[in-house]
């Protein structure tokens, strides 16, 4: 007697070209990277959409990294073991230039194309994106320094070499960073890790002998501890400074950088995060003494951009899986995708993903203005050339101001929208979505890390207020871009006028310097940044996305009849079009 006939279930969503199926990403690439290699993007899309890649992506979240502090004979080894699937995934990402494409093909569109590659890999397996992002971002800090000749070619290599050996024996390396400590967290100026001059015979990679120090201290979070080298913050007499700390010293001796434990995290399971102990570990100064935050800030800016990219990629995975399920599932006499309530939910999820994707590539393209090797940690806001030896290049003042504040604003908002978006998509799958057999349980756990990493919400809001304080031109540059969206939709125009008034009041408060008024500005900081983010997304969509998408966003996010939950849409939203775009059918 047959008791178990499987019917009314969606087939596995595999063997899909994830690039071609992502309507918004395809259009955004054509807009911001018109010279992009579409064939390569399609190849990546087919790779990450394959059953074998998705199988590996699932396994690496089940077979998580394991740390061995010592070998069987008692030697300190600090080995981090990964599932073979992890090595395959990160190897494919590096081979595709998810870390290097923006540096190797400089000019308009380079960063946007690299962003698309990074997003495609992160859509299916997000954990490996952490070391890929840091390897990409470290180039910005090292370019133009004495360390560049040795390290940058290895950072840009598209090979993958996970061996823990002298970097001189390798053609390819990956980088991590270690900034935060348990007593300070984001307040890195409270760090207690100390650096003292090394008194022995000078040594260094690539013949660098100057700036050799010994670092001692504890780092509460060190991402990707299996990396070949790290950018580390430590105290000198002049203040917090930045150092390049390799795992293996020239000649093959282990640097006394000890992994104390791997963090047991809520999500991001495939990626190793750790606490490390620096016991007179060798490090080489990067940048000027006492200017460590300024030195590392461009790396932080680019990893913040990658948080936006990762959140947008996660939104795409969520809505793609939800739309696939409801397209193949029936209830109450009709397919779920044909029922009005479900169509509204899918349309709204797609609208959020569209806004995140278009905004992410817009901001990525803004990084093209920096140029290869530019170091935004040096002050080029005036448009003048940065000091020799910093790696910085000239950048127009308005472009620099817009890029910096827009990155922070989008990081705050897009990353905060990720977890709720993942939850709503998960609910579309019902009970299936709440099981580990489907990828949205993983995605629900994954999305919060993007909001926490590289500055949680309050830190980002404070950064925005600090930017407004240090450079009033940043508000003008931001508003100048938003002005491009005026005159089309009354809701946008009204929101713009309100924001302009808010920023004017903020400038007055900052200029006045009254402590009480500044406290009130901070208390309302999240509201201010949220308004900035929504108007930024609306302006980007009006400038570049299909008109119906832009109009729908203004109605759903700025209009008086907007709802609180996904699917609570006001009249006028292009639901049918958005549903089509969620499945990719509007491309055919």
C-alpha cells in the first residue's frame, strides 16, 4: 500500500544561472559596469547555481571549522581545519576575481563588476566572503607603502594556496584583520595591545627592514585566523598604530600569534572567527605612528561596502527561494504565486532586494573615482594630492564626501533590513523554511552579522554624525545627489525637503557645540540616517532602475499609505512586474 507519494512540493532550485535569473543585478551591471564580462558573470552564475556548489555550501555550515592548538607531539600549531567544500568555494571565488577584479581592471565599472562577482558567490555561501573581502580591502591600505611590492601581487593572485608556510614560497595569500579588544570593542582607542621596537637583526618581507616591532596583547575578534597575514592595531607612544603581522616569519618560523579559541557564533558558521593572543609577535608598521585608525580606514570602508553587498546578495537568495517555492506550491485551489496576498509579499521582498542591489552597485561604482591604490584614509576631500608614500590619489571633494557618507548610510540601512527580509522569505516556505534542509534557515542566521561586522548600527550612526561634524560639505554632497530625484514624485519631494531641513538643523547644532543639543541629535540619529537611506535608495532607483520599480519604491517606502510589514503595499505598486522580476521571467 502506497503511503508516501510526494506531490505539491517544489523541485530543488538547482542548475540555475543565478546571474541571468537576477533581473536587477543584470540591469545594474549593464548600468554601472557596461564593459563587464557578461559571459564570465554567467559562468559564475551557473557555477553557484549548480547542485554540487549548493551541496558544498550546505556542508560547510554543518562541518564547521575546527581549531587544533597543538599537534600530537605537543608542538603549538594553531591549525584551523575546514571541510574540503570550503576550500573549493573560496578557491572558486578567488579564481573568479571576487577579491581582485576591481584592482586588476581599473577604471569606470571595475568596482561594480567586482561587486557583482562577490555577490554571486555570497548569495549561495556567505561565510567565505569574509576572508575574500578582507583580502580585497587590504590592498587599499598597503598600496603605496613599502609593503606593497611584496604583498600586493600575492593579494591580487587568482590562485588559492591555504598552506601555512613562508609567504615568500607562495604566489597567493589571504589577509585578515584584528582590531577589536574585549574592553573596547568598536572603541579601538581603548586598545591595550602594545608594540615595542624590535632590537634584533632587521628582517622583513620584500626587504622591508624599517618599522619592525613586537606586539603583545589580546584581540577579542580576529576574523579568518587561517590567513597568511593580518592588519593589526596596537598602541605606540604616539597612539594607536597599524601593523602588518604575518602568521609565518621570513624563513619559516612561526610568529607567536596564538589562536585561543574559535568563536561559537549564531551564524556565519562556515567562517572561522577567533580570539588571538599576541605574545611578542613580530609586526611591521604600516602608515605613520599614532595614525593607525586613519591608515586602516580605507580597508574598513571597503569591508563596509562588502557588508552592503553581502546583505543584498542574501536578500536575493531569500526572495529567489521564496518565489521558487510559491511558484510550485498550491493551496486552497490555486498556486501560491497566483494568490493576491502572496503576490504582494513576493513583490515587496523583491522591491527591497532591488533597492539594495541597485544601491550597492551605485556605491561600488563610486569607489571607481578613488582609483587603483587610492588610500581614502588620507584626507583627499579637498581634491588635493595626498602626501607622497601614502598610496593616495586625488579625488574630487564632492565625490569623496558622497562616497564616504553614502557607504555608511547604506551600510546602516541595508544591513538592518536583511534579517527581517530573510524571516519574511522563510515564512513563505512555511514549515519547510524553518528546517535546515532548506537554505533560508541559514540565511536568517547569517544576515545579522552584516549589521554587526565593521560597526553595528549605533557606531555607524555616530560615524555619520561625525562626518557631518567634521565636514559640512558631506551633507551638501549627499543632498546634491538626492536633488537629481526631485520633480517626479510628490512623496519624494516632501521627504527631501524634510531631510534637508533636518540636516540644516543638525549643522546648526554641531556648529553651536551645545552638549544638550548634541545629545538630542544623537538620540534622533537613527531616524535621521534612516531617512537619508530611504531617499538615497529612491534617488538611485529613479536615476537608473526601470521607472515602475522606482515609483513603486517611493509609494511603498515614502508614501503616506506605506505599511509596516512586507506585503502591506499601497495602491499603485507594480506587483505583477516585481513578481516577474523576482523569478527572472521578465528577462525572457
